[in-house]
């Protein structure tokens, strides 16, 4: 379970309680279950992942992991 989060990786973290939910993108600084230390350019926070307020964390894709789309090279100006 200690490899559940990749240090240095960006995640979209969703938190909330009841009907109130929100999400932000963070970089994982440390993972010591159940505590997750997260950082943005302007803030640091620690989330208890066993808390009912923690909903999910999804890895954000890096550019090199993105699957190319057939529309990547499509130029609207050329199609007119």
C-alpha cells in the first residue's frame, strides 16, 4: 500500500462532505499512510486519506503519456 501514490507526481484530489465537493491539482511530496502531503506552487497541505472527507485522487497525465489524437494536427484555418 505504500506505493499507492507516486512522489513528485501530480494528482487531481477530490475532497468534500455531503453535497459539498471540490477538487484541486497537487504534487505529492510525501506519502506515509494514511497521511498524504501535497503541494501547489502557493500552498502545502496534508490530507488524511482515511478521513470521510477524502473522496479520490487521480493521476494527471504527463504529456509523454497522452495518447495522440487524430485531431492533434488538425488546423481549422486549413479546413476552410
